[in-house]
């Protein structure tokens, strides 16, 4: 590997490109020269020779001289900020509401102006007027502390984590949908839950084949219409009898074809459901399309192009690759009806998600629906097509090698350019967060380290041939907090894996919850005592990347990896190590009086252990507790096996019980087992209420 020379190292660091990093094993690794050069090229900085590096530095210095103000300045609420300004210039601050303020010079330095600490949170504009003209910058004032939503206050909350596609009902189309989500929220609220956490609901491909992974979306700003319940639409209710019968037959034929299949068939579901929705769209008595939205128009146009021209954009007619090209305008005029259909789908999906949130809140939930934000979008996605300049050309993101995958992970997702985010005052990110918070009560940020740094993989490179590129966390986290504060929303950051301690402290200082998974919380090889769990975190026993607790106790995760040839050592050794870990947990749970003979006599051994492990969480100070819905019904099968795609049916596993029988939404309402787990979690809420009333 060619080493990075000092001059190139300095240039790379100026762009936030790491030339070395520390892996999760604590070992420092150098990044190759070729990777650094490729990362710079993604910033449109092309270097190879010593002269190229010097010229790149000269160009950057010239740019800084021409723009004495940063493109975007981020300030925490209540903090004064001193900003360099040319002598003799006037400094004006226009607040988001239109109010204009003249900024004073610092008494001890005529080249510095001061932003007073009284400036409110918001997106403001700073202008320096000099004899040579005006210089403008964005000033974003972000909350000092986010904390819990106002309706939660000092209470502890608990809820179920639901892979909504996996939870079907008697009325759904072989996949869980927004109506099922509303029903689950209503049911769990009656048991005391304050929220329901779902998998990402982001848009997928508009036509089959559709990616099963909700973490590989085509857009994070728009919803996946596969979750629409056609029969809930006004258009269905008002439809003629013959049309309703036609739609009913589509559903009946779908269920007859796949019924209670062992895997979720999204392609079959969407083929049938989209036909039904097209019939309803064609028969609508009103436009059904809300106020014009340029971003929605753009997304709907992309969907229409994909339907007409195919998923592979290399086969598209010339001109359609550029969202701003005349050819796209011509396409839109020719396919106006199809574009309006895709716009209508988004409006319908948004209304049904909002209805689920309304149902949750009316049922007593203080938070309601919490959706998951995936770390990125695909390189051939609608978002990259609509705004390619914001993304690093050719770069994908992933993760370096670790103990679970020594070759690293390539996720095939596009990377935002940090410099372009700054130049746009983080508008793409704030629009994303704002869109996600419509119709729900909170967001879980998958891989929140992505707001701090991302592992960039050069074009054509292997996952381990990448490097970390830094983002302005003060801006990214600050914008997240500002949008969440305005929406009064709960924010949870998934800070598992290779995360430095200071990141967790940083998030806690800003009132953003982290994530604690019981199996990962250890100290000196022993379970971390619950008293030492973080207060500002969402604590759970398991997560969607692990087996449900019942399966984990049986070694289901080992069995799957062994079957797929993913184990680095014999399965017997893996099972032996698991037995040691589980024996340690049994001993600790019994010593704490959490695993006792007082458990319900009709609870089997596996359920007793699941209840005991959740009692362990209740003993922690964590403000939010989370239980997988699979744990409530005894599910054993993994939803996802990291490092695989088609080798395992990732994100296609229906919810089943301990006997691997399908569990429907209607079954939850009469499940004594689910009620017992809810009662354990509700004890945390009851304890908090009792303490606050003293």
C-alpha cells in the first residue's frame, strides 16, 4: 500500500478525509494513497502529482479569500458567536420571521462582529455589506437541548418495535399496512405503550422487482405505497359495486396465490395492490392531489420514467438522466396521467400514516408512531437523480471490516457531499427530517454516526478499501434537533457498533437518546448492571439485526450462520460460548430475583427468561424501553442476517409464534403472552408515576 505523503495528508484533512482510522478492534490502520485521491476526486479535487496538490491548496485558499464568511454558520441557542468581518462593513442579520438586526462590532476587535445570544432558533441570513458589495451566509441557531416531547415530560415510556410488513391481518393484502399499524398502536396503547417503533417506511422501487430491504430506499422523503390499505380510501367506499368487487377479487386471488406463505412476496403484493389502486385512481370523483409540490412532482416523474423505461437507467432515452433536461419536461407532458397517479399515491400514503398517528394519540399514546430513518438511498435512486450535485459521484457507503465481517460491508448507498450540504444550509437534510416528521411522533436514526462520519468506498473499490469522511456534526445534529423541537418529536439515535465514547456524550449533552441493546451491554465480560445503563437511551433486549430473544436463547442466529457458511469457527464452539453467556445471565437474573418461580405457571421456560430479561431493563434508569413484537409472541426467526442478501429471506419473514405459526393483528388482541410482557414493561411506567407523585 502506497503511503500518503504529508502534503496530500494535509489536503485530505482539509476536506475531512481520514488518512488513518482506528477499527473496532482498537488497531490503527493507514488508508491507501489511491483511496485518498479517489475521495478527493469525489469533491472534484483532482490530484496525483506534487504540483496538483499545491495547485489544489492554492485554489482552496483563493476561494476562502473570496468568501470570508463560511457558507453556513451553526450556533447553539443562547451562545454568543463572534464572526470575522472586513473592517468598515455593515453586518445585518435577517431573522427567519423577517425581522432585521444590525450586529455590533466587538469592542476589542474592529474585525469581529458579535451575534447576540438572544437570537432565536431558526434559519436566518447574515449579510456583510462592504464597499465592494455584499457577502451572504446562512446562520442556523439550533436548540441547546432537545429532551423528551412535551407530552412525555418526566415520564418513562415503553413501546413495541414492529416490522410492520411482517404483521398481517385478516383484511390486509398479505403484507402489514398502515391500517394494521393503526390497529397495533391502538392495541398496545390499551396496554400502556407510549409509542410503536416501525421499520423504515421509505419509498421503494415503483415497479417490481422491489428490494425487500427497507434500508435501501429510492427516497427517504416519500413513503412506500405498498403499505396503503385500498379499502380504507374514500374512493373505494364511493366506488360502484362492480368496481369494489373487481378490487376484492384482486385481493382474493392474491391471497389464494400466496396466502400464509413462509415469506413476504412484495412483488406479488404490489402487482395486485397497484392494479387496485390504479382502478380507484381512474374512478376518483375529485382530483385527490393536494397543493402542488415541486419535490413530489419530481419524485412522481422519476417513478413514471422507471415504469416506462425500466429500472436500469443506462437504457433510458437520452436526456432523461437529467431531472432538469427538456427531455424530462417532454416526458412529463406525454405521461401526465401516470405522474399524477404517483403523486396521488404519495398523498394517499401520507394521509393513511397520519391517520395511524391520530389513532395512536387518540388511544392515549404520548408519542405515537416512531419511524426509522435509513442511513442513505441507493445510487440509482430518485433522490440522486433529482439532486446529483449534492452527492459524491461514484462513491458508495458501507463499513470497514470488523469481528463479524472481516471484508467490510458495502451498502450500495450514495453519500452526501458535506461541502454541498454546507453550501445549501443543509436544506436537503432539513427537508428530509421535516418530511419524516409529518404524520408521526418521532424518528429513530439508523447509524447516527452517519451524521458525524461515513465510510466512503471509492468507485469500483472493495468495502475495506474505503475511508472515513467527516460531516459537520454540529450542523447535522443541530438541524435534527431544530426540526424535532418544532414537531415536538422524540429522537433516538442508533449508536451501536464502532462509536467513540465522546459521541454518546455529545448526544446526551443535546438531549438525544442513544440505543442500548442488552446483549451488547457488558463490562469485563459480565452483564452491565442495569443501574449503569444510560438514562437518555432507548433500551431493548434485542434488535432487528439479531434473532428475537426466544430464538437467541436457542442459538437460532448461530444455526442460520452455520447453514449459510458464515461462521469463522465450528458451530460447536459458538454454541458452547453462547451457553456460557446465557448461564451468566441466568445466574445474574436469579441473584437479582428477576427469574423466579413466581412467573405465570402457563409461561414456558423460554417466556420466563424473556420476561426476566425485560425486568432487567425495567430496573435501569433508561427513559425509553423497547420490546420487539416478536418477543411478545415468542417468535424465533431472524428478520435479517447481516452480510447476506438472497441467501436468507431478509425482511421477508412473517411474524410467527413459538410454534412457527402465523400471528395476525387479531391474534395480538387476545394474546395472554403479549399482555404478560406488556405488564412487565408497564411496571417501569407505574414506578415512574409513583415516584413523581410522592
